């Protein structure tokens, strides 16, 4: 008879066992931290924790390029980039306080446990005195918590959830990137000008911390304009085909679709929405519109033609014409052959800001560095005048409202800036309900061992 | 009514991809007895055949446009595809525009070749090894394949748009006075899937080769005793299964832009489809593929998600549990197949 000896039970059991094995956490240990926050040798090590594998690996690669460039500039190499335009002049190209800057890298894999494990390894094994990077709010919040416990400074990379500097803010964590509330506050007036104040919005939202806070912020900002939020549907992060979520939009009476999605989710949901002809549709006597609150050029490339004419917000764009942006684009472009992304920009700036704070504080001790960053006002880094607010460690600066370009001149020329929203318009009180209210607290700064 | 029909169409569409992948999985299950965790990777490789052809057709030469500048202020390099240079902008442009359908032609030999190479080069050495080894080696192979693709194509999705003529939506309910606007390419994908499924069934049903394979699936030893080299035919079936998954991937590109991870996204669901359909049952795989596609589609409607929050995320597994409890061999599983 047949020589098959695969059994259904056996196959399912083996599959489950294999799956369980693969899902095991990377590191089980929870030993005490052993950190050196007072580097005594001739060098100092920074830990760049970026997604090198997984869905955000391209953004991670761009972040790493920016970090390498920042290290080069701090050590006196290259053309100096933003060191020449930065309003603070204490950095002189001799490393940080005369110590040569070295770095180690970790792979967050865009998974919280893997990111914590790689950050922990860089702190404990490599002696990294500062951790920076990442391309996801879930990861940023997880690593920020670890750095707080470990007593090192965390300079967040790309993280847009309100929670990072809201209810999950930490004394040792700092964010230069903007957030969901700021996107809403910047977008709302532009949306009113473009589409009017009588609109019905349907939200599709990625089902995790960033999506929730993003949706809450945009809904609040647009409802304040007079828009009605018809529905908000949470979509699993692992979704690939959004057609079954798009179809109900057609019969909902909505005339605007807000896609609170990022990365692959955004590319796919936008592609599906355009496929279903939403952009050619007329509802309530108006043209149907699509809004993508958080734009990234790297993601816009994935969405191709579909991005044209779609409005969103971004932290920074390479086409800005201020001196800081031009200096950074020149350094980056000449070294790598293409313009930097917003992820690269925020990571580069965060590294310089850390180095500057250490130098101004005259100490590597995290609490001294934190004190130097708190309330620090600076300029020349591409976003105009910027404040690192002491109460929540969030940077307040201008926000860009952008639109997918109709006639791109090159493969990088995908977004055009339609408005630079001034910082004052996106500023909120530190105890804002969307940011944890009165209960949100930075806690105590931790100087580590 | 319109909304219900639209969700059925969506389900058929998603179900098409599940059915095609599950069909290939079942073919490999049924013939070689291997649980092929690399099958999703074959779907992904198919999609990247289209990406590769699109890139090859778009290979360009550069000319300098002194009137414009690039982001560094240097004179802009304007790229013109070679095919447009050779055949003129109209014909050349049309060739690039039809890259995805054209990819079907190149994907068939490439995917059959990859299938052969996979089976002869790696998987055949694991026939006599424990099933855990087979699962691990095919899963490992899937990871290797997707990392190779990521190395060359990056981690972000890559647009592979359909031809302009097949862009847009068509109101397929117009004849019945209904408003069912559905994307043309999704209709094409569904019809293409039906054609492929029909082709595979006809091949197995109406050719001598197919008859021998079916006999081998039912009783491999006896067919071998008749002097037929069944292993060779089974290897061919592996190639065929790879081609089916690959073609499903090629045509899926315009629906959702391919990325290196797309195979894994479909793999687990396709295994559930195989189990629900009945292990080793080809019609079961197809039926379960379409059925679960439609159920998933309905579970994502606003009505369903507000009635039972989270139903969209668990519906497929819920149905799998119910089916396995009530019909342990799956919907169309036969007694004796894959059982001790």
C-alpha cells in the first residue's frame, strides 16, 4: 500500500511545535544591568538600534546611513553637515568631549522583544551609553522603558504615537519626531481649505498604539472643523488585502477616507482604495477624497501613482530650502547618491542633539544630559526654531503638510510641501488628555550604574 | 444587496489566491507526502518574476537635461527605457505597460525550473526523514528565499501596476440594475484563477500522465510495481505546483504591491485552507479556498465587526475549529488519506 505515513495529527502537532519554537523570546535572562556611564577611554560608544530585517528594513537602512554620517561629522570627517548650521556651536568635530565616537548596531526587527534584547545587549556587552533609532512606536515605547530601567539615554527614532511622549513618557527618553496630535492639528486647517467643513469621514485604522492615537487625534481635529466621523474600523496589522474593508466605505455615505496606516499597510490600503475607484467617485455632491495623515517618501515610492494628489503630513522633507536641510541633503546625497528620508533626518538630528547636550553638560551622566536637553531651544536643524520641552521630552517645531506630486521630476520627487504649519499651532499642554492627562509623568531620571 | 454581492466578489477574489496556493500545497502533499512550508515563498517568487520583468523592460539609458537640476543641483539625468528607444515610445511604452501579463509567459518555465531544483536539490533528501525535519527544512528554505529577494529588491512593497486598459472599475451589476463597481483587474484575477484551476483539474482528469499521477496518489506502491517511474512524475507535479503558486503570485502583484514577506502572509492561511478542505483533496482545497475567502470578507464588514469585535481576525480559525470538530477529515477529505 501507500508509503505515506504523514498523519494529520502529527503534521499539526509538529507545525505547532515548530511555531512555538520560533516564537520563543530571544532572551530569557533578566540579570542586573552593568553599565558604564562614565567612559574613561579615548572613545565613546553609541548604540544604533534600527530595523535591519523585517518590513521596515529599508527605513532602518536609511536610519543607519544617517547615523554613520552623524558619527563621521562628529569625528571631524566629511563636510560637517548640520554641524555648520546648528545654532549651538559647542561641537567642534573632535568627537564628544574629545572622545572619538564609535558605534554598535542592533536589529529591532520591528518587534518589541527583539528590540529590547538588542538594546540590552548593546548596553551590557558593548558599553553603549546611549540608545537611539527604531521605526515603530511599539518598539520605541518598549526600548524607552528598557533604557529608563537601565539608566541610559534613549533618543527615539521614527515614532509617531502620542503615547511615546504621552502616557508612556520617560525621564530618560527624548523624541525629536512629531506625533499624531501634531499631524491632526497641522492637517485640519489645510483639509478645511481643500475640502470644506461639511464632510463625512470614514477611518481605517491600524490596530496598535500608533494607529489608535493617530485616529483619535485626526478625528478630534477634523470634528472640531465640523466634519462628522462616520465610522472607524480597526484593521489587523498583519492585513494585506484591504478590499473587504474598502467595500463598506462605498455604501457608508462617507465622502472622505482617512487611512491611519503606515508602511506596507498604507501602501496596500491606498492601492486598494484607488483600485475601487474611490478617487473618481462623487458622494454627497462632492469629490471623494483620501487622506493619509502620516506620509513617508520611502512608503510613497511603494504606493507609486496612487499617491498623487493625496494629502498628509511629514516631519521633514529633503526639498526644504533652509540652510540646515540643504547642508544635510548635500552631505547625505554626496555620500550615498540619493536624498535622505525623514527617518534618516530625525536620527541624524537626534545624534547631534545628544552629542551637543553631553558637551554642554560636560558630563555623560544621563541625568546631566537630560537636564541639558530639557527646555533646550535650537535652530538650523531643518525644522526651524525647535524646543525640547522639559515636561514631556517632546520636540515642538513646524510640521509639514504635504501632497503627492502630480508631475514628479525624478524618482525621489514624490511629495510637495503645501504648507509649513508653525510650531505654535501644533503645541498642546503637557497634561493634554490625549497624552495621559494629569497622571502622565516622566518619573525620576535614572543615572544607571 | 449591492454590498453583499460586493463582499462575495471580494471573497472570491481573495479566495482565488488561497485556492491556487492550497491547490499546489495539496498536490505536493498528495503526491510526495511533504508538508511544504516553502510554498508561500513560491507565490512570492512568482510575484517577483513580474517585478523582475518590469525592471528589465524599464532598463534605461541616461541623457542629460541641462534645463533641469537634480536634488543636489547637478544637471538632471533623464532616463529613457531601451525598449522605447528600440521600438518607439508607443510600442515600447505598451510593452512596459503590459509587463505583468507578459510575465506569465516567463514565469511558467522559471517556476517549473525552481520547483524541479527545489525538489531534486533539497526536498527529495528529506523524504525518509521525520516530518519535523521536512517542515523545518522547507520553512528554512522559505526564509532563505525571502531574504534573498529582500537583498536584491529591498523590504518595501514594489508597485507592479496592471496595464492601463485594465485599470479602473466596471459596474458589473448594471445589467441587473445594481450598482456593483468592481476593479477590472480583480475580475481578471478571478477568471485567471478559475482558468488555472480548470487547467490543473483537466490535466489530472483527461491526460494519461494525470491518470498515472492520480493512481500514484491513491496507491503509490502498486503503481510502482507496474513498472511506472512514479517518482519522476511526482517531481513533475512539484514543478507544476510551483508554477501554479508562481502564476498566482504574478497576477496578484497589481492587487497588492509585492514585497518579500507576501508569501508568509498567505502561507498559514493556505495551510488552514488545506486542512479545512480535507488533506489530499484537490476539490476540497479549492472549495475551502473560496469559502474561507468569502467568510473572511464578510467578517470584515462593519456590521460583523461591530456585532462581534475582532471577528475579522479569527473567523478563518474559528471555521477551521468547527469543521475539524464536526468533520475531522475536513470538508472533502477521504478516509485513508494521510492517516495511519
